[in-house]
C-alpha cells in the first residue's frame, strides 16, 4: 500500500507468477477507468478475498476482489459514499461490516453477508467512535510517494514473510 496526494495506491504481490502489480491500474483497466482511489481494504480470514472501496474521491463503492480468478464483485449498495474508513470481516469470512459516510459527516455501519441480495444498515456510528474500528483494519505495510508498484527488490522487506509476522518488518525466508 502506498499513498500520495491523489489517494491510496494498492500494490499486491502475485504469489503464483511472482512480482508485484498495481491493483489500482488493474481496476482502471477492467472495472472503472476514472478510478481515483482505493480505500478501506482488508483480506478475508482465509486470505482469498479482498474487501475494498474504490471510485472517485467522495464517490466510493464497496467491492470484493477474488484473488483466485481476479474477479471483482460489487456490493449491492443504493448510493455512492463520501468515505469508507473501515471494512471488517467476520471470523468465519462470511460477513463483511463496513463503515460508510453519507451524507456528509454521518457515519453508518452496514453489514453484507456473502451471497445475499442486499446490504443491511446496522447502526449510526458517531465520529467519536470511528477510532475504535481501526483496530480491525490491517496496518499499511509500507508507504511510497510514487503511484507505480515497486519491484520486489525495492521493498523494505518481503511482503510474503511480513504477512506471517503480523505485518512487521521481516527478512525474507524464501531467499
């Protein structure tokens, strides 16, 4: 994950083919050519599905990315959101909760059960409670001032090994 003044640039490691690719560029080519940012990402407990929000600034939509086949599934929402500060998975990986802002400065918790036809409103979330939900969101592995994805050699540590070390700097066990 890297960040610049235009928003978040998510880079993913392809463990089968090797290398790192820009998730944002993939979305621009296949889903939404006017993409400006990807926010609020979080992997499912089995690490097969990435829940995230994408879109133009202040016009975000939640979605799922299936790593196995590269497909993107849009959550059945009725409007675009101003922001999505958190997306969280249930322990069994069947339910996604996310906090969305709409209208301005009004945050709501929503729940989506995989395969269901609708997203369900759960409760209003006061701004003062937003921080407590951040503990459910993974920390960013690294930050960069560039929009392109770095090569493995440029990373400060191995992404694969860091994932097994609770997102902390870790030497690569595969070298």
